[in-house]
C-alpha cells in the first residue's frame, strides 16, 4: 500500500542522523566529532528533553494544515483503492488523489535530499539539516534543546543501538572503538523510551503505510 507522503519528512531526522553515524564509522571520519561521541554520555535528563522535542514535532506535523491535507488524501486514497466494484467517478477520484499525494511526496522529499552517499557528514551538517525541517526548530526550542544537542544525542543513540543489538544477539565480543559502554547500557536500560522517540520522529503522522 502507498506510504503517506508525510512520513518522508518525519523520517528525515532519522535519515540525517543515520548517515552521520555511518560517516563517523568510516576511516578518516571527522576527528572532532569522533572525540565528541567518545566522551558524550546519554542521561535521563537529556532523554526526557529529546522525547519532549520528538513529541512536539509529531504533534506539530499532525496539526499543520498542509500536511493534514496530504494525510487526508492518503487515507481517502487507501480507502478507495481497497474498495471493490468502484464506480467510474471513484476511479477518477483515485487518479486525482494519486496526483495530489505524488506532488506532496515530491515536495516533502525536496526538503531533505538523501544523505546516503555523503561521507563527509558531520554533527554540524546534521544539526543544520535538522533545524531546516519544518516545525523542528520550534519543537527543539520548546524542549530547551539546540539542533546540535539533538543531532549529537541521536548519533550517540544510533551508535549505541547498533552495539546493543549485537550484544543482545551474543555477537559482541568487545566494544567497538569509540563507542562508550555506558551509552550501550543506557540504550538497553531505556530501550522502550528510545523506541517511542523514534516512533514519534518516523511516524509523526498516522496514515496508510
């Protein structure tokens, strides 16, 4: 089933920080960022702020008239596509909705081009791109965070999450270089809260999936 276009914008945060983590794991990664991630420690206080920002972002996306229109179109499209014995008028409506959703998706994708091939991605790069996402700056301010605070936490979380996954699977014989074991344990201790943050960021609006 067609994914709702709004998910592209919400998932942008994860795409940006995820590509940053991949860049940091490559040889010759930014040495200053390496040092930051080696010494950065995830704490309950920062977790609470990041969670508040993610929730505020999700709520803002849901309340934005432009994105609400796209979500409504996506829901109507899904309902019509699932309907049997459609009328000619309903088929014409499907065509119109598909064009509306496609146009919205292209607009949203233009806000955040893929960073998968960007090996020079840094914390500063991620922070700038996160701050440019609609409603994210206000969401961060409401939680008392900067875009750099948020980007650093997300990078540390993803870095720790990778190691935690291997650890739970019994495949981690020693901690990867540059990954603080305290963050890995923090991830394991607060996994449900961290998953909720990712859910807010990746699915700030509900719709056809």
